[in-house]
C-alpha cells in the first residue's frame, strides 16, 4: 500500500534527532498530552485548527492552506482512526536543520479504516511561550 508521508517541516525535522541518553519524563508526558490533543483535532478533520495549534516554527515552514491540502490528501484515503497505541517516546535537544530546543519524538501504532498497520510519528517541541506544540507529523 502507498506509503503516506506528511512533511510539516521542509527541512525534515523528523529525520534523525540527537537524543539525550536519560530522557526527560516530565517533558515527555507534557509532549504526549499535547500530541494527543493535536491528534484529536486531526482525527476530527479539523486540519486548519491543527495548524493554528502547531509550533511557531512549523507554521513558518508551511502555510495553513498548504497544510490543509496536504493533510486532506494523506489522511482522507486512510479513513477514520480506529485505534492508536503509544510505541515509543524520545526526548531530544536538537534536530538537523532545526533550531536547538526541546523535542519529543513520539511514535504510535495506529489502525485506520483503510490502513490497519500504520506508524504515526509526531514531534512536539517546547515553543517560545512555554507550551508544547506539534512541529512535525508523519504517517507510514
């Protein structure tokens, strides 16, 4: 089946990140909470609202209209999200091509109506306002 990929950051924020060996449980929990709220919007088809709630860096990398078009073409064919299970989380302080900061790379095993075994990778970052916001999203 077609490999679905949504690049929210033109420079590839979801490529290999420099991870800290110990992690950061407090940051990981806050990032997961933020990711889950954001994914709820996406699951409901509220693509514009998901852009509104994304990290500033993300919004500077893709326009709202382009994001909505990209997400409609990638998520639409998959159908409704039926289940989502947390597979991994990894705290990082840098990412190639992106500013240094705090990131958590989260992976979910997700089942959609039309794609039973997908992996969603979502990367929240600690934004300038001190809130965790999504800066990257990928579906395989």
